[in-house]
C-alpha cells in the first residue's frame, strides 16, 4: 500500500489499528483480510482517488494540507464481517459468522452498532461471477456462495464472497456501505494482550464450550460429539479479560439467549475495546502504537475507499456515551427439523426504516429495550 505524504506514519498506523480494534471485537477476532469500498459514488477525500493511489495535482505549489478526515461529513455506513476460521482449511468456503453494521449519521457525533443474525433469512441476489443464480436462504451462506470461483473448486475467494454478502446486506437494510472489514479470529488475543486486556461487564454466567480454565483448548469428544474436559467459566460482574478470554467469551452462543446473546456480547466487547483505546489516547504514545502494529504483524490489508486514517480521525469526536449498541430482536422460522432460519421482529425491522430516515434516537426512546446499556 502506498502511504500518502502529509500523514505522519504513527498517526496513520493509529487510525488503521484503532478502527480494526473497534470493529474486530464484534466477532472476537482480529485479522483484517480486506477493507473494501462500495462500488457506488466515491467520496472526495484529500488528493487520493478511489484506488488509494496518489494523483498528480495541477499546481506545482502545494497548498495547505487538510487534516485527516476533513472531507468526510457523513452519514457513514461500515459493514463488519466475522469469517469462519476454517478458511485456513484448503478448499473451505468462507462463511459470514458474524455480520454487524456501524451507522454514523451526518454530523459524525454519534454511532449506532447493530448485528444481523447469521441465520437471518434473506434474499441473496444472483451473482454471475460465482455462477450463483440467487435465492432465499441464511445470510451466512452469501459469502460462501459468492466465494466460488468457476473452474477453481478448491480455491474460494473471500474477497469475492464479500461482494455478494455486501450486496445482500445492502438489499436487506437499504444501506449503502462506504467501507467494510472482513475479519478472522487470528491475532485478536495478541492485540488485546498488547493493550493490557479489556474491562467488561459480563451480564450473565457463561460456560465456555471451547476452552479450559488455563486457556488450553478442550479436547474433541470421541466420535465427534462435542468436547471433553474442564471448562472456563465467566461469572457475572465486572471482569478484566485477557486476549484469549475476550476471544473465547465473544464466541459462546450456547448460553441463555443463544445467538442473540452472543451478538450482544460481541457489541459490548466492541464498546469496551473502543473505550480502552480512547482512554489510552494512543495518538500521543507512538511507542504504544508500534506495539499494537507489531501485534498485528502482516495480517492487515487496506484495499481502497476512504483511508482508514481518515475514517478514524473523522470519528475522533465520538465518546463511549455516543457509541450506541442496538439489540434487534428476532425469532426462529420453523421448529425442530423444520427450522429454516431467523427473522427480525416488526420492531427490529422498523428500526432499520427509522435509521435510514434519521429518526433512530426517537425510535430508541420509544423502544428502550432495543438499547444495550451495559
């Protein structure tokens, strides 16, 4: 990636790491494998084009350098996708395990974060690039179907799968996305540990399916029927979580509330990490920024659209109190062996309508149970 002049490296790195840190915890992950812009109208941000490549200026005399994010006025829509970790298995098609949307209204003074169920029944549009004809099925499959490369059955493309997932989410929500982050689990625990852990209110007792109390992975049960061995337990209350604990806690869905509780925990973790980053004021601590970057290693790739540093700086005025977590209620469609997936209730669907119309605050005031307060 080409770095523009006029943006000091420590601040550029901070923007990249901070945005990644804020969004990745939603899926208990941190490797940004792709950050992709929507194919719609491009925002004019500084002297770069949509590809992020510096363009020649007509005047040989440089003018004043605009501050990062000066051209971003909102609204902004960011799509955050957590990918099934088995993308490391050769030929394994990636699935969208967690899908979150961050909406920042015009004025950039607040943000709304909400999740869409991975099993949400949606209309997935036809995608000729992957030979997919379209259909109504679970949201998680959109990335899988879109990742298929004709003639290369063992070489699925996560980036191509994202294109279909983005189109599907855009069609369902009515939102156009300015940027997106596709995330996997690798590296998240290192990042959290580099930041010194994260403080979080655990809102219910959570028993881990995957980890032992010492952090080791539990052994698979004979015959593939789950896992065996002692289990890590997260008791209700204020907790300080290390990297592996934060990752493990955010993954658990066999708890009271099921997948919807997991979505809530992921959103709470996002806010907790955002609060941690803001509280440490990393922009004034270059050595701490470098530690975060070193923790990421070579796992982060920027691929176009608004520069991450611009987005990060544009949202720099947000405080944790202005970071609103929204819990969209849903219910299963079908029962037992006839289970087809999930659907949002009328209250949840109406939130999307009010969000697009700029009336989210009024709707949340009238429906306070939608707002996650801890």
